[in-house]
């Protein structure tokens, strides 16, 4: 349990800091670029945290039902794929927002 909490903090704290920074930037400027940054990093944070929790649940299911491994993995495959793509789309949105913001400020 301690390992998973440390892993969650290591993965989530930088994304949380970037989400808060994007939110503060949006409060200051009220621009679309700042909103895109904040929402992109927030989506990535939600995707990463959900992906980690689903992975832990899958590991527990596989450990408790070793004979049904293929069924468990096939049954829970769609949701981790969705969270994976949510994180990727969030990163793309945040990167586009950062480029847009840099262009506006320059």
C-alpha cells in the first residue's frame, strides 16, 4: 500500500502543480490559451490517477483469480484504454495551450 501511495504522489504532484499553475494563469489573464493549459493538465491528472487505480484493481483481480486471467484482462481492457487516451489528449491540449500562450505573450 505504501508503494502505491508513493507512486501516486510521484505521478500526480507535478501534474497537480501544473494544473494549479494553469488555473492561476487563467484567473490572471482569462484567455483561451490559459484555459486550455489548465484543462489539459487536469485531464492528464485525472487520466493518470485513474489509470493507476485501474491497474491496481486489475493486479488484485489477477492475483485473486489466477485461472481467469484472460477474462479479467479482456473484461477491463476498454476503461484503461480510455484513461490512457484521456491523458494523451490532455497533454496535447496543454502543449497546444502553452504554444498559443507563448505566441500571445511574445
